[in-house]
């Protein structure tokens, strides 16, 4: 309801040299969250999906190997 995930994503886009680290941590969080969801319908909730899709779109141009590995793991989940 308070768009916490969206706020974290927006904040992480504006932190300069730590952007890749924040992407990595967010990917870890989403992987954990999605693997622990009891109700698969939660995956279609706007407060979860919109920030996740924004994060995924920014990971396409990332050059950090760990981010790419975590991205593949999340997509597999």
C-alpha cells in the first residue's frame, strides 16, 4: 500500500557508484520473496510487479557479473 519496493528502486537508481550493489541486493530480495510466496496470485499484485519489472529492465545494461548471475537465478525462480 505504501509502495515501499518502488521507493527502494527509485532511491537505488540515484546512488552513483553503489547502483550495481543495490541492484544485486534487490534481486536477492525478490528471489527470496518469490520463492517464499504461498499464494502465487501475489505475483500479479501491482505493488510487487511494477518495481520488479523496473528493476529487471535496468539490469539489461548492467556489466557486473554477480548481478547477471542473480538475475538469471531470479528469472529461473
